[in-house]
C-alpha cells in the first residue's frame, strides 16, 4: 500500500476510530516520565518524549502473569485461563523496542510456544514512531537498527512537522489503516523530502557507537579473563538494567496461595539477584557479582546469538541511562575487545 | 494430574530419600506417556511449587512413573509429607536422554553416588529389561553409609543376577559391611573396567563426578565415551526462563545428559 | 574545594600500603555529568581519581557488598583492608555499621572529604541539553561552576543541590583515618516542615498519595541494593519459607515491601538519599525514612550514625525505655 499523510490534528479522530475494535496502548506522561499505558482518551497520548522509561515489553509479557489457578489438597484441580483474543494496538513504539519483540519472539516461540506471550503478540499491531531526536545514549545504528527502521513494525509514523508521514509495511498494517481511510491524504514531494531530511538528521545525531563485528568469538576468548572481575566490582546487583531492558526475558514461577486456593504466577526475575541460581543444597554456580554480570553480558552478546543468530540488544540505551553506578554496556564491550589475552 | 500410588522410603534422616510411584489420573495419558531414560519431569505440589526430577523408573514399565526425591527445600519437604492417594501435577518429559539405541552392543558401566542413582536407575532397569541388546553391565554405586544407600532391595536382586556386576561401597567403615569401603571414584579404580567398546555414565554430587571422570580418563576412556547428568535450579523446564544455562546450553532443554567432551568445551559456571 | 593533587597523593599513600587491597573513589563517567565509582589497586589507577560536586554516590556500600566465597583448602582468609573515600553523610553509614558490628573498624581505611553539597543528577540533566560536553565542575561558596566546551555557567547552589544537602548537619566526616581539605563550619539545620505538613493531611489523602507512588514501583530492589545499611545475607523478600512478601508486583505487595524496608531501617537510616536517587520510578523514599527518623528522635532522642560508641537503638533495652518490655 502506498505511503500516506495524516495531519496531526486528525490523530485523535483516527485513534477514536480504531478504539472500538482494538485496545490501544500509547505513551502517556505521568510526573514528567513517559510510560506505555492503555488509553481511553486519545488526548492522553503524549508524543513529546525520546523514549519511555520502561520498555513496552510489559504489554505482551506482563510483569505478573497468572498462569493458572488451583485448589489444593485431596481434591486438587486446576483451572486454566481462557486466552481472550482481544486485538491490541501499540501506538508510538520506537523502532528499537519493536525490534526487541522480533528478538524475544525467537525464544518464546521456539520449541514449546509460550501461549501467554504469543496469543497477545499475534493479535497486536505495532504502529511505530520514528525518532526525530535520538537520546544521548542511543546506539541502535550499531545494533542493526536505526531511528527510522521500519523492519519490525506494521506501520511507521514519522513526525514531519504538522503532519505524520505514514509508511505501511504489511497487510496487518494495511487493514488497520483502512479503518481510518478518509482521514489520510497523499504525500506531496515536499513531504517526501522532509521525511528524508529528518531520517538523515536523526541518524547523524546518534553519536555513540558499539563495534559488534565478531563479538561472539571475541567473548569466547576472554571468558576466564580477570577483566570481568574488574568491570563488575562497581555493580551493586540492583537489577534496574534487567527491568528496563526490552530484550531481558528471565522470569520466575511461583505458587501463591491463601488457604485452600491459589494461583501459579510468572513474574519477572533478574539474573543479578544472588538467589537466582541457588540450589536447594546451598551450592550456587554464580556466587559472585562477577559471575552474574559476566553471565548477563554473555547471554546478550554470546549465548543468544549462538542459539538464535541475533544479538539480544537493540541499542535503546536504557541500561546506560538508568544504571546507578554508570556501568555502560558500550564501554564494557569496547574494553572487552581491547583485552589482551 | 497424577495420584501417588505408593511411597517407598529409601532411607530416612535429614536428607531422606523417598521414591514416589505416580499414576496418571487420565488412563489415556498414562498409556501415551513415553520417554527415554535420562529424561525428566516437572512435578507440582500445588501450593508449594514445582521441581524438576529425573524419572527413576524405566519406560518399559508402562503403568506408572517413579521419581526419587531427596528432602532438601520447600517443595521437597512438602512432598515428603504426602501420603498415597494425594494428587500432584506432572508435566514432561523434558530434556534430552541417554543414547540407549546408539549404545546397543556396547559394554556399559554406570557409576552413581547417593541420590544421583535416580536417573541411572531408569537406565539400569531399561537395560536389564532389554538385556540381550547390550554386552557387559557393571554398576558401581556408593553412599556415605549403609543408611544412605538407596534402592537396597533392587540392588540385592541385581546382585543375584549373573549377567550384571554390582560393586557397592560406603564411605566409612561399618560393622557388617564386607564390601568395598571408600569413595566411589576409588571403588571405580579397583573395578578397573576396560574402555574397549564401552560407555561410562556417571551421576552424583559434583565433586564425585569430577574425580570419577578423572579416573575414567586414567583408565583410558576417551572423552566421548563418558556421559553425565547435571542439575541446576530450574523453573520453566523448557529453556525460556533463562535460569539453568551453562554457557549457551540450557540444562533443562539441551541436557541434563551431557557428554564429557561437550562439557569440557563449554564456558560457563556449573 | 579539594585539591586534586593532594587527594591523589594521600590516596596513593593508602593504596601502596601492603595491608590494603584497594581503595574506592570516583572517576569521570562515560557520558554527560556522570561520575562513577573507581577501584584503585595501584598508583596508576589513582591518576583517574577526582572529586567534585558530581560525586553523589555513597561508596560505603562497596565494602559491605564484598562476597565471602568459600575458601579453598589451605587458603587463609583475606584480612586485608579496604579503603573508602567518604563525604560527611557517607561516614555516618560507616559509624552506624560499626555500631551494629556489621564490619570491624580495622577492616577499613577511611579517607574523609568535608562536603558542602553535591549536585542532583536529575536536576542538572534538566538544565543542560544532552549534547553538553562537560569539561569541569567545581564550586565556590554560593554557586556551582560548570565549565562546558561552549561556556562557563555559574548556577546558585540551591537550584542544583540534592535536597538532602539543603538540610545537612554533618558536612564533615565523623570518622576517618585521613582528612583531605578543610573542615566546613556547619550552618544548616534539619528542617521537618515538609514532613509536618504531610503529617497534617487526613488519612485518605495520605493513603492515596502513597498508593499512587507504590503503583509505580517495579520491585527492582535498587533501593535495597544501593543502601549501605541493607546488608542482610538473605533479605526478607528473598525468603520463601515463610514468604513474607509475595513476588507478584501489585500495589498491595509493593506497599508491604517499601514500608517494611523503611521500618527495618528505623533508627539506622542516615539519610544519604541514595535510595531516592537510584529509584527508576522516582518514588519519594526519603519521605518515608525521614518520618521515621523524626519519630525516633522525638521518642528516643537518638540520631543514628553520629557516635561510634553508641549502642544501636532498636537492638538495645534500657530500663528507662518509654515502653514496657514484653515481660
């Protein structure tokens, strides 16, 4: 389908049109921070942000998810959740976060398909929003992405002034656009030029770069090096990097009960927690912060690529922005490459 | 959903071991459930949690499923309080398995220690039920004391057989014990199995595995003739929660059976 | 102001001691206005050390984070010391931990720097664009002086300073082996006005305020991990038998977590403000802790972390305590 233009003042009308069939998640501003949240009113949407505080992975992969409920005791029985196939739209997702879904799909859909995640993923349409002004720690261009990368979204909106330039990437996006047909216009040549300008400027604004050529082999060579002890001495093991990371997917499964009934829940967990791998016997394969920090870097840049052929990092920079002690993944990888064996 | 049919107390004490015989409530599932020795299941005690156990019964016994459980943490202690007739949940089978078809026609030597005998028991019973497909069978098994030895009645049956060589041991001297006294790796050296056309499988505490493998190499076994099972803290059992990985392999999905040459090259924490 | 050369010389002297493993200080971070903890093992490392108003971290958490791994057979326990550079508020954490016997005084070599206030990273990021190239940050009596590659800014301290510094009563380190710089004459006093105004609200308003705040909590436990006084080997939230706080993330559990942590710090929190600084959800944690601090002062006339000889308040019984004992 051809490119389209949507004047900014018509955005609310479009959202209202799709609201009746879809649950809409969009960025909202709360106390000066932007979060992705379900919206009822299109006027709640705030597109004045570089990137949201937490990634939108919580929409498809809830922080707390009830797997099933049970009654225990002699008459134990379990009742599974019905998968409501409600259709969702995530509006205003940045290209890096959209790429994270592509990366995490490989794990959740591999072997045993995770129904809690896939039932939502298949019914979700992603409307991306290009970054006109990337953040100070963004490095998506080094991770096979870009501020206007449209590979992983269904529709891409780019802000070109008083209107949005719309690129439609697939049939899913096309069907969603058709709902608001008469709101759109055809792009003029000056619109197309403005688009090119904005995309170019955005890419040039990204100043931080990470060299990932051959990183899998490089990391294989330095696994036992003292470098990891040095780099992880300042880690306090808080887990902010894991909760803010769009590709971190580790979780815990627990039974939570009250008297006779209960539920099995899946909650986000962080590999930075010392108890993460502790055995019942007391043995802990990753007893020190050095082991855990090294495991996290390797999981993203060595193990995941070995299993699924893609580096599990999208270059959003949230871990760099949020780390309380300024552990900088770009710095870590760059220094790792310089380690002399 | 399974019902506990029978509980056998293997040994008592603080880290007591009990074998649970489970039968699926749904007869069809019981008939369809098939696995190969080495595979594991996730057993749920609703309200307490789930644990990953190696199936310790052989797939040749179709009517039931057995797991051997050591009392150690929250879920296992709760399991030890269960009685026959209680209902649990089981999902599986997960993980990879011993290469029972590839090992036909070979001499087998199984070295176990303590509760590590559980996955080996499945393998031993399978081999005994298909005895003609395999050549020599040597079982080396040891525990801290006679009180810690598991599957005692089965071992006495095995000892009576002419086509199986059983070599038991306990760590410290005890009255009435006239077999080997010492650690399992030392017992292995005294048995001196030949590496020719042989496969060695070992399961047990990490420290025992380390020395057993050392001694197997000393005896001339090559790295791809040695297999072991590993364990880790597990939650999902299907390679998604990211917890049980050693390097890029997940113990729940790509294991728990690993060959020694696989382990040697794996960079990761065990 | 601290003379960088003098600081580096003194720290080099400590680093080169045979009985010191390493010294923790600060160095320039990887972007913007960041400073980051620096671990100095040799005099080469000390060249990167610097101290300026951006050094907001409380480094006393690092000696507490040292893992005691099981020793190999025949290996001796490491009894060497750890050096740590502290500001006034940071030193109170050490004093409190020594009171509780969480660490022995002999294990630390404390290098103290009198501090008149540090910059709040959230405030300074608002005032300057992302593209700013920072060259140097210093201060004089009234202003912070920020030198960028385009110009030098003089901004009044009140605008950029951390809130905790505005009411700081202990600018000079209370405990130290070496003091770098001149002692600062203290002119500030604790101000309870904000807490008192909040106390006067009615119960519904107070509850609604905290419900909104705890809704944002993602249970990352950064507040616990960065706090030098949260050093329990197994935190109550990690315990499964019994499970005090469920792992599910919802308002009810989040409230339980935050309030329980505040109570576990009663009579121990020295208001370094790190918990509030690191919280990714911007929850005003200092409000909770300051309220308890105020109550402790009124009820027991006790201030945590000021006197090494004091006994820790809530682990001690005096015959004239206001409450009756359980007997």
